[in-house]
C-alpha cells in the first residue's frame, strides 16, 4: 500500500485544518502545488498518483519538478519558491511520521530556494487609470460591473482575492461611507470610500437588488467572479483603453498593478508609508518601501534640492581657525 496518499491526506486534515487552522487560500495553494507535483510524477514514472510512495518523491524528482515549473510552465522564480515552500511544509510533517523515509526526506528538505530579482513595481499614471476605468461599455450590465470593479480596485488597493470575496453587506453607505474586508493573514480592515466611488456603488447596489450575503461582483449566474475571470476582463479593458491612451500598450497590467496604482497615488498625495501599509494591509512597513523605490517623481524632487554638478568651480577652502591657518601655510 502507498504510504504517500494517507500521509498527504493527514497533512491537510491534521496539520493544515486541525493544527494551523490554515485559510482557504493557503489550502488551495498547497493543494495546487501537490496536484502539479503528482501529475508530473505520474508522467515521469508511469505510476498513478494514488500508488506513489514517499520514496518515489526523492530529491532528483522534486528538483526536476521545480525546474519543470520554470522551463515548461513559465513560472517565475518566486512562484517556484512558493511551490517549494508548500512541499517543504509537507516533508517536514512527514519527517516525524515516516522515519523509514528520513533519508529521502532530508535530501528534499536540503533543496535550496532560488534567488530572485527585485523588480520595480509597475503602476498606472492618473491618465492611464482614467482611460482604463472609462473602457467598459456601461450600456451593458457587465460593463457597469466591470467599471465599478476597476474603480474600486484602484481607489481601495484591494487584492484580487479580496475584491472577489466582497459581499453586498461589506459596503456601508452613509455620512462616512466605507468598505470592510478580510484580507491576507486574516486581518480585517476598513477602507473609507471617496464620493465618486460611493455614487457608483449606490447605483450598482440598486441595480443588483440582492441581499447582504450576495457577492458584490457576481457573474451572470450570480456566483462570485474568479481570479482568472478578473484577469481576463482586465486584459480586455486594457486593450480598449490602449486605443485612447497609447502608453498602456507597453505595460503588463495585472490585477495587482491596480493595487500598486492605489499605493502610488497615496504616496504622491503625501501620505506616509506607515499609513499606506495600514491601508493596504501589509504585514510590515518594509513591504511598503518598494513604492518609494518606484516613485520617480519623488526622486526628481530630491534631485531638485541638490546643487547642480559642474556649474560652479569648487570654492577654495578657508581655514576657520587661526592656528589651522598657520599650519596650512607651512
């Protein structure tokens, strides 16, 4: 009998559910990593996933699988490292429950993470953001939904997972309109809403006419949008907006780009990084520092404060003390 299948099942039910109380997003990411791994192992060894043993998943196979993610699936080094982290969590769990496979497990745990490049975050300018929000055809129900989704994403900086999980009851309209969301790390945040956003939300809630538990951004069947659906609709609207704003043609605009756009707008408005970190739900303020590196306008303002180089000849040094002047003339 395979020792892998029952051990993997206990990993999800015992550790992730029972011990860690992991979020649905974490469990889905881990399940996806193992689904990819078992499919790859089946293709490589010819053994069905349910018949694979723990020793079949040795360091050579795991290493080849991680390389397969980059070479054939086109994943980035960061995604590769995220898959590796999921596998390491399981093999650490297995090391205490399968001592007979400890040699294989130790070799797998010794596989290092791959170093990644730190890139400057991509964001939209005000002109590009306005062109994108204006792209949906608001004569249709889907167009009105998409316009609100894009507008809300840029104004609030919500992650795509937070956007699609919003319910009608999470919106509070009143003298101080706001939005409640449960974000990454199970952190609750409340985000104030601007008047143009409130007007769009009011019209949309009237059009929806659903209860507080209904999704704020439903499909035509009434189910919540998926991450893939948001990425697809965004790509479609970026194509339309590129006709009005040519600078969009050279940008890779993803749902996370809208979050970066919100952060940069806050930064340009003079908001400090600690407040931006709270707004976006960052775990640490160090995460927010990336926007300082991306802010070219801030760098230009810093440059303007410097004296131009080479415009004036260097001034002759003047001694500030009589004794120093005496020694300088020796």
